[in-house]
C-alpha cells in the first residue's frame, strides 16, 4: 500500500488485527519504500519477522494501526490467561488505574463496571466507568499469569524488578504502569514467554518508552479479544493415521515409548512429519543459548522452518490456532516455578 509523502507500508492482518513487524525495501516501481513482510507463523494473529531491523524502534512515526481495524471484529483466543490494565474515566477519579487477572476479558470489565456485588473488585466498585485499555496474554497457565499480575501491581516488592525506579513526581499512573510492564517484558522469566501485548482501546494506544520495546517474539496487537473455551477434546488418531505417525524422535532417533510422559511434540506445518521428545527439541533449540531452559524459537529438524516454541506447545495441547485448554485449570505446569 503506497502512502503519502513517499512512504508506503503493507500490514499483515488476521481476524482484524495488525502487527508492527517488518523491514523496508525500495518500491518495485520506484514509488517510495515498502515494508517487506515475511510471515513467520499464524495462529490467532500473523507474526511478521524482520532481518536485523526492528520497525517498532525506528518507524513508529508511520507504522500505526489502520483505523478500520479498530471496528467490531473480535479476535478469539482459546485457553486465555491475561493480565489487564484498567483506566478510570469517572471525572471524580480521573486517571486512576487498576491491574488484574482474567480468563474472560469481556465478562471481567462488565463485572468491574457493575460493582462489587456483581463480582467486581472492591477497589473499582463505585468508581466507574472503567476502560480496559491494555492486556498481556499468552501465559501458559493461570499461575504464571497471576505471578505476572502481582509483580506488575507491586514492582518494588518483586526481587526481579529492583532496577525499576519509583514513580516520578509528574509521572502519571498510567505512564508509570506502562513503564513497569515494559521493564517486565524485558526481564526474566517473562522475557522468554510467548506473550502478546494487546491494545484494546485506540485512544489509549501509545508507544513503549525508548529502549523498552517488547522482545521481537512478542507481537503488539490491536483490537478487542474474546476468550473461548473448547468443549470438545481432540479425537484419538484413527488406525490409518497411527500408521503414518512418526515412531522415532527426529532429534535423538529413539523410539517413542507408550505413556503420557513420552508424548512427542509435532510440527504444525501440514507437510511436515517431524516428531520429537520435548526435552530433545528444547535442547536443540537452545544450542546457541545453553544457559537457558526455555526456548524462544528454533529451526524445525523436519521442514527447516523457523518456528516459535510457544506455537509448538499450543499445538501440543490439542490444536493450532484454537488452543484446547481449560481456563479454570489450576494443575501444575512448567511455568508454575516462575517466581515473581
């Protein structure tokens, strides 16, 4: 799409959202510059990867969400765990903020605005209306999200956020909380989680502080989101499908053993038959990062495509794009050990 002033950009969008990733190249007809977007993966969003150039850092001046993307289209996310930021629009309490955890954003904002008797928090009851303006989602479990929520609420009590300075004299509460979450997204263990930062209201959308942009594997999305709970479980493989299922690990070449503890990870690309032990594949992805235990991305040993670890785990849970997970589940998870 060619824009005015010699600039042009094309966005990748799916289900009504646009993500700020890309790289620049000359327009093929000499009409300016275009964003050369390379699709990296697609789930409930399209993630665009770039080569050595972070567009969020250098091209925020013209990389803005297209106005029609802020319409009524709602992105549906399965297995939703999110931590949100509320902004008070009541003139009497103008500018107050509230941070909370939810598995259902639409229901939760209604509860806050309806008051404590309807399930809202006592800190927000009677002080509405409130706008839910920002939500971070993609947490692997409710425990991981709740620990993120606590650290965002109490940054000066978290041992991982000792480097975050206190709120400045003229710094607004909203700006302070945005600065805190920006630091959190660059701090272990959260910096390695497959999170999405989503602006829910266009009028509140703003850039992250310079030097505090989220990691490249965390997309910035725009527009409303809806939590969807699956009621159907994945059906077992048919005998014909079991025949073509790979019997050996693509990494260690050992035969898979019966039992839940040995269920392999499968590549989600339709033409790829890669299957591997979770430990083997994570070790392969971490060859260049031996000091970490949680991979971010890596090259599939089967199809050689670059894939995100978070996508593999979601696919492993039951589906790709429609994550089959129970939002009410509180069973132990690998992320339960992430201390705030």
